[in-house]
């Protein structure tokens, strides 16, 4: 056990006592949770400033590995691009930037993000520079026809802006025609690839065949119900998920066979894995469904949720899960963004993750908390009517009972439990409460997991160390092999528990967090 629990000390954004993460740990937390939008406690500008300051204290190899992890596993977009840009402006970082560029900039949106960061001034430049310009031009000239055309969706900057900055030199008639098309200059229609010609043809005459392109290219056109059905048929899994209510408005589900066809697409396990959807995205879709969405589609989303949560580990022993339901957890998990703030809150993600763990581990106990403990949820509760009539201590003692073998389908449990949990709370934050109650009841546990933003302040502030770590030490005397895992959903750089062989702080809100939890618990048994 790590007995040196008292150093280093700092304070969190609420002024509560906390442990300062090391530069590498802090940067990883920021990169795997940060979106550079304003959160409950910090602005986007403060986030990017912290990332840049920390990055300059860390070796280039680690920056490159972290950028790859954030893009490929944490599924982040903006933060990996910032790390890439930092490597580009460091002379000794450029070999690393070149090695990871195509893995970070793997679509046109990421290309535009990269150019925006490079010319924005935050990383020390207001232009691309020759090195970054060469990387951008290589992407433009080697992109597939579909990648290039799709890169022309979006602005700030537009693809036209990018080309004007980088000045790529066409190497054949097709690349010349595509670049001129993107620049809105005169181009040779016959030199364009078939996909681009099909788009131009349909824009002139919607009686032409529907082009196989993203919905963003076509939504502004005069489309019939048959066109919308065609878009739904050829659309990606993500596109279908995001436009279910739109399809209702345009009569798509009234077309014979379309409801079942789209349900099959949504429920396809390989399609879900390929889309690399965040579980919370499915949860948001579920919450936003209109009443007119067919039942077969709703059932397909439940199945898709099961696939999206395939990484949820089944752990040995008794598990307790603390879910922070305080006021700050009701802020958007992706931060506040003018005109585009996500409806998914930190508490939604925490509730979803906790519910998924509960379904995979039926004897696990969920302990919602803010400045008090709310009703403990055990598996045999009627999740639609948790009355809280039993005393807390009775609930705690019964929560580690035998698993109910007559389980309902996992996806149903996840969605219902998550919705119930997300209705709790709204007060301050006292992260030590679940551990304190476990100690009061002398409960035996093997794994304690927290889902929180780690901004505890309402606990005891006297003495050295946090109250959470004091309670953890007490529990460890009773359960020497127990492990503590603190999942932080927000881009902050302090923690309530000090990392050690028995304590893990991990940041993120993708389902890869479950893989990290499982790996840590497996390590714990070796």
C-alpha cells in the first residue's frame, strides 16, 4: 500500500484540498477529456494554455504517443491536433509529427482543425510554415476522391482557405480539377472524378441519381421522400443515428421496409464497432427520440448500446461504485459551446458508466452522492420506482447479496438505470462519503470505482491529505487487496486520491475507460 498519502498537496478549482497530478498525468487527463470549450470551472482558453505549458515540459516521444492514444482510443478530435501542432513547431519534434500526422489527421475535418490551430497563434505561429505546409499538401494530393470532396464540408477554415494557405501543386488533370472546384474557380468537368460529377449533376437536376455522399451536401436541396429514403439507405451508421427524428419528419419510416432496414443497420455489431461511437452518444440519441420513431428503431438502439458497451469488464469480488451527482456534474460533458452545446451532461455519462458496470456485475452497489449519500441502488430494485423507504444502512447490507439470475436484457437496464441516476443530486461535492459509509458498515469490498469531476470541497479540510485518502487507508486495513479507481470526466489537473499500486486515476468518457479499469484490476490480482 502507498503510505505516503500526503504529498504533493494543492487545491482544486473549488478550493478543496487535492493531489497534484504529475506533468505527464495532468497532460493525459487534459488531452483525454478536454474539448477546449468552457467547462463548469475553466474556460477553453485556460485549457489550451495548460496543455501547451505542460507539453513543453514533456519529451516529444511521450507527446506523440499521447496524441495517438487520444485520437485512436479516447476518440478525441481537438486535443490530438494541438499536440501535433506543438510537435510541428518544435524543430526536434518534427520527425514525430511526420510519423503520426496521417493517424491524427485522418479526415478533412481533422485537416481543417490542424490548419486552424497552426494559424491561430496559440502554439507560437500564425501561419503554417514550410514543414506543416508540406504535410497538408501531401494529405490534399494523396486523399481519395471521397476524402477530398468530404473535406469541403464545414468552415472556419473552409477547404478553400486551406488550399489558399498551402498552395498544393496538382500532379495530374484530376487533382487540378478538384483543387479548382474547391477554390470555386473554372474547372474542366470531364477531368473531375465520377463522384464529384454525380454531385454536380444532382445539384442541377434532382431527377439524376442520388450521389453517394454525406447528407450535409444534399440537405439544402429540394429532396423528395424517396431521396431521403435513399440517403438513409446509403448513410453511415453514425449518420443514421444522428438523423432519426429528421427521417420521421421527411416520411422515411413510412416507406415500405425502411424501418426494419435502418433498425438492422443500427443493431449491427460490426457497424457499431466500426463507427467507434461513444456510449453517451447513443444515450443522447435515446433521450432525444421523438414519439413517432418506430419501436423497432428504439429496440435497435438498445441492442446497439449493448454492442457499444462491449468493453464493460466483469470483475471478481464485491464492487462499490460512487456516482457524483453534484451541481457541477450537471454541466455539459463536452463543455459549453455557443450555439452547439451538447445536451449530454457529466452526470449522464457517470450514470451511464455506473449502470453499465452494474449490469455486467449484478452484485455491484451504486452509491450516488453529493454532500450526502442518496439511495443506494442494488440489482433487485424496481428501477422505475426507487422509493428510498429502507434505511441507508439496511440497503447497504443487502446490496452485496446474491446476484439475481433472472436479469433483464443489459441494454434495457443500462438506459433505465442511467436515466434514474441522472435525476439525483445537484448539491456540493463530498467524495469521501461513499468510503466513509462503507467503513461505518465495515463492508468488505474488492474494487471501489468513482465517476466524478474530482472537485470535492465539502469534506473535512483540516490536517494533511484529503478525507477521501484517509477513509481509503481505513478501508485498506480491513480489505488489504482492495483497489480504488477514480474516473475523472473533466479536464482538470488534480485528484482526490494519490496514484499508487492500489489507486488509479484515469480520465475520459469513452468506453476505452472500461479497458483501463479491467487492466488495472487484472494487474491487482497478479
